[in-house]
C-alpha cells in the first residue's frame, strides 16, 4: 500500500465514525451546499447552523433567492457579517436562472462561471453534491496539508493553494471525493486545529511529517499581524416620538446597502451634537428634548476597529423639522420610520449594541 493510499484509507475510516452531523449534510443538495459553504466562509459552524436553516426556509431554491428583494436577503443575513457574500449569492442565483434554467450545473467549469463562486466553492459543490473528483481547498485544508506534508507556506499565498491542491489530487479517491473533502474539513475542525493540534488522537499522525519533526505548531507559517487602526465614531440615534431616523449606506464600500443611524467621525460631545443637528437638519436647540448617553461599543472589522460612543436624541414631534439636504446621494438623506418598520431593516452587527437598546424599548 502506497503512502498516499494509506493516508486516504485511514482518513476515510476515521470519518465514518467521526462524521459531524450538520443540516446541509443530512439533506445534501447543490443549492444547500452552495448556501452553507458561502455562509461558512470566515464564520464558525455553530453560528451558521441557525442562519442556514432560516435562510433555506425563506429562500428554499434558486428561483426564490433570485426573486427576493435585497432588503429581504440582507435581513435574513443580518448578524453574519460580510454582506457581500449574500449579495453574491443572489447574483449567482439570477445567473443560474438566466443561463442554467434555474439549476446549479454539475460541471466544475460551469460552476466557476457563476458570479460569486470561486475554485473552493466550485470544488465543494462539484464533489459534495455531484460526486465529481474535484478538490476543495480552503484555509482549513491548507492548514491540514501543510502539516501533513511539512509544507512551509503562508496560507494567504497563491503558491500555498497550488502546492496543496497537487497533494489533494493525489489523495482524492474518484469514487468518494465528497467524503474525502468532508473528512479533511472535519479533521481540520476537530483535531488539526490552529495553534496546538490534537496529534494524539489524529488518524494521520503516523504519516504527518510536521508531527514527526515536532513542527506541527509552527505550520502553516504565520505572517506578522499588522496593527489594526482604531477609528472613533459617534452614533446619534434621532427619535421623534415613535419614529427613528435611519438611512441606507451606499451600494459599494464598507457595509454596503445596510441601514444605519446618523453618525459622525470622531468623539462628539452632546453640545457638539446639538450644533451639528442644527447645521445638518436645521433642528433648533429648543426642539431637542433630551440627549442621553448609550455608552461605548467596540467593533472589529478585518482591517479596522470602530470605537463608538452612542447617544439617543429625543426631538420634538414637530413635523416641520426638515430632512438633511447635505447628502448628495438620495439614500444617504435618510428618513424617519416607525420603529416597527425600522427594526425590519438590515443593520450591521457593528451597531448591535445600539439597535438592541432602541428596538427592545419598543418591542
């Protein structure tokens, strides 16, 4: 038995008794595989499960996803973050409606032609849903294989993916490609974890070159982390009786298309808030009933942190208070909405500390 064949058989034998029970596995479909793999990008399995079940309840097939409004999709995605994933899912669904009669094609190259589907997701759908012998190489797989074959690579580099793909193809059994890819996923999630892997219970430790060299904790290589800049923001929640002022962010850039409250860069004092509201909204000081602190909150994005201070500003119900005229883009002008309507919109998780307060107060 060759080394490659032994590794494959040992891994599949382990998988047969250690396979995780996950909802997208119990009723395997190409659509469910696509949705789950998209949600699982940069998100933990335990977080994804309830979102996956709710998403498939709301959008059970390609046609329903393609025909839904962006607001409905974002609301279903609210809290998962990286909303571009949801937008790309709908783009891909519309593409399938136009080019593949509303079906997901069982062909790797055709899968790659769908907007939002890259090599990993195409490989996952092809192997898991259609049984095709295609590798599915993501960061977790790179971690497992960099240790298994002592590959001194950085996971972010294209060279790492290419080198690992070569090894995966040599181990991939044509008749059980889906099981093999899932087995590697489960091994990486339960045993070959980042930091200190559980080599004592690993079915591949006898063949793992990093383990034999005592270098398993060193691989894959890690680039020095860049310091994430901290950006101060002041969140201003305007409440007019039973209405809240909200606006929709631009359709590109950070948190695209999501709804938000009024905000100002920097740390703004209550006195300065009153001055800004007069400047931007023509709200006079005597129309401000109160300005209450909602406290601070920190949210970390991949490339920056928001250090926020929040304030709830109660204003007069005088309907003559105008909307701001300083925002060139119409959607950024915002409007006052009943809380029952505002809470149905998709807000970024960055504002959860404040949405939970103002929406709970009206629940």
